């Protein structure tokens, strides 16, 4: 069964912008657009080098229970302009109902302006399993054991 993510617009949001959408039939992520408040639409949001900002989307979402929304960078934006997410992937839980914002960071050495309507990230809807945690006296043995933390595979 295909999960349905319910969306409402913030009161100030530009409803003419497209909703999150899969750009190709094989796309795993749906693109999310910057939906800036009216006073910011002409100028956009400029990020100085190493600056972080929460980019508004103008949306609130209801994710079905048992799923999460992962927010990931757009590869072209990060490789061409140095704009990525500082907490990738970001997780939106199914019980969150606040504004959907995208945390962006400018890793380049040049300012970058996010314009109203720009595609700034992508969302992945994924199932969630919650584990049970148990304290035990010992862990099972494996061939790897405790070796390899931080290993690059180089000697």
C-alpha cells in the first residue's frame, strides 16, 4: 500500500508553487522547494560561507504512523554550489505537526542566494521499525569482533 502524506499550507505560503514531487518515474526522493514568506520572495535568502539557515517550505505534513520523512541534500546543489544539509539525513517523525523547514549550510567560499521556488532538498518516505533494547551479560561473537572502528581499509 502506498503511504499518503497529508499536506497543509502555512497561511502565508505561496500556493502556486508545486508540492513536493518526484521528477522522474524512478526517483526515490521528491523535491522540496523553498517557499519564502512574502517579504523575502524578491530578495531570497542569502547564505554566507559556512552560514546555516532553516529554509521555509510553507508546508506542514502528516506522515502516516510507521513511516518517517528523511530530508536529504540535492546532489547537484551540493556539488555545484556547496549547499547541503548539516544534519543529513534529517528526520521528520510521524507525530510532528510543525512547519517543515530544511536546514541548509553553505560549504562554499562564496555567498549563495536561495530564491523563492528553488528546489532545495529531497524527501524520502521510509518505513520505521522501533527496536526493544535489552541489557545482557555478553554479546555474541563475530569474525570481525570489535576491530575496525574508524577503519578506512588501508593499513
